[in-house]
């Protein structure tokens, strides 16, 4: 689904409300949060998709890292997961599914998440993902809105996975470029989430299907702030620029541009290939962390010391123009 599709589908429907529901579907955040008691809340999310790489084991790892990422983005700790599987049993060998599940299990072990069950169906199109439950203190929930004027914003992974996956499907991407993209997508956002808990973070989200600029637009909230994006500091995967220049751009990236461009200033001053990268629909992307300017260098250094080597300061929160991104 593209940006705005869920909002249109929900329009007019009577959404559920509850005093313990801290973050619900109407907030369009990364996960839902439900308070169990004063000091404990559940963080819940679900995500699954079709294969984006040829290697079943790598696909299982990427899909798992992607599903867990929403919990990390809220500031939570994932604890349990349920497998979600759609598999064409008549067309694919069961060993393919075994390798996918093995990749998912290995990544869950790395995250110290317990697989407690799941559900599978026969389908003509292979799909895999997880429903994940995490824990958080109610007063420590981080949402995708709340950034304050004067904040600066860090991204923790480079961009370009959608473009590289498209190049791979077209038989253009080199093995080295694909391997690097797979490594990035399979990397947990766990270390970044653990580091940011030691700082006063005002907002956080992960970069996935809406692309960098789409998720930054979501961070604008009700439009009481603006965000200035420094395009020359945005980290990009090797090969992504070359393939973007060749026009190897996924459909989701084009949809992101169509939907979010009206909120973005300065697009005419950015090369078309770079604009495609900035809107590129990501899989298992990094975190966008908005924190106080005076803390940002220490946060950046802490991230890099923890092994989050691609972390970069890419934007700042400004007072005007309200409700808009500025590309500079």
C-alpha cells in the first residue's frame, strides 16, 4: 500500500478508544502502545512482505529485522514474536521455507526475542514477517511526532535499498553492492535504540516504505514545525546513485514522490537521481532520531562507538516555514 491509503480506508470508521491505549492507529505511528500498569506498557506491531532478495535465509533475516524495528523506534524492547507465513507449497520446495524460518530464528536469537508461535497459509505468493510484542515504561514512549525547534535529526542507516533491490531484479546490480545492501537491511536497530535511551530524544521513527522524506514529513505532525534537510550529509549505499541515474527506481518511490512532494521545498534544486534516493522506499531502514542540538554530537559519537558506523546528522528542526521540509 502507498502513503495515505490506510488513512483513506479508515476514513469515517468508528475507531476504538480505551483509557489504557497510549498510541493507537489514528496516530499513524510505528507501533501501538497499551498500558498494563503504571510502570509497564505493551508495544505491538506487525509487518510482512514478499521476498526482496533471492537468498531465502537472507530474506528471513531482513523480514525479521524489519518487523522488530518498529518496537525499537518507539523506544521499546521486543520480547516475543509470532511468525506470519504465506507459502506456495505446490510450487516451491519446503526447504525454501525452512531457510526463511532459519534466517528469522537466527535474527530473533540475536535480538533476544522469543518465538512463541505463528500462523501459515497456502498462497500463490510467498510472504513472511512477524507480529511482535515489546515492553516499555509508559512515560518513556517515543513517538514519531514531538520534535522541537532547535533539534537536530540523525539517521542511523544509509539509503538506497529500494533502488538496489530493483537493480538486482533487473540483473544489473553487482554481487558486492547487493551484499552490502543485504547486510544493512539485516542489521537490527537494537544498538541505536539502546544508545538513544540515554539521551533526551523528542521524536523517533524508522525509515521504511515512505522513504526518508516521507517519514520526515510524518515527523512534521500537525505542521507546527519545519524541517531543514541537508542533502549532502545523507548517507547513501554504494551503487544506489549509479542505479538511480539509470532510472532503476521502484514504483513505491514514485508513489512517495507524488504524495509528499507538495510538502517539500527545494526539489527543483536537487538532481533528479538524488531526489529519487531521498524518496526511495526502504526495507528495514535506519532510525530517524530527533534530539536536542546540544546533545546531538555526543549522541552521534555514542552511536558510532556502539557500532552504528553510518549514523549521520542530516536535518534540523526549524520554526518556519511551518509544516514543510526544506532541501538545502
